[in-house]
């Protein structure tokens, strides 16, 4: 189970067995939130405090091997709204993401033409 906790004083991503108590492993190294697993559980994704989506490859937790991850690697920067709700999801293959991007606050006008077919009938 991957989760976020501030037990260290900062929001970090951790993993622990779902039904067992005891060991926990920290995945993030400079803060993180909203973790998500790849479909085959070989990677954990999370958002870093600077808005970068990170990926940590899981190298342990198979058979008798203990859980461990490689150093998290940055994937790409996202502009998600500032809250803790999940703002992204990962496809099972880990190759595509669906991200709730925050758009620019600059308002662009929208022109709406109503009854445009009437203008076509005029000679």
C-alpha cells in the first residue's frame, strides 16, 4: 500500500504491506504526495512539491526479496490545482497518464453565432 504521511515533518510517500503491520519504506526523497501504482506494481508514481510527476521503479518485493525502490526519476512537470485529491491517473502499462491540468487564468473570449442558418438563406 502506497500512502502519504508527514511523520518526518514533510509530506513524503511511503509503502507498507496492506494487511501486515511493521515495516514501512520511504519512496520519495524530497517530498511527495498522491502516490499511484503502475498496473503491474513495478513502479510507483507521485507528485513532487515542485509539480513534477516522479517515478520510482520497484526492484524488490518479489518472492523472498525485501521491498526496495530505485531513486525516483522525474517524468514531466504538471500544473495541477493545489489540493491533495488525486489529480492524475496512470494507465496500467505506465506509458500514458491522464492529468487534470490547471489552465492559465487568462480569459479568452468565446464568440457564439446563433441562428447562422438564417444568414445562409438571405440573397
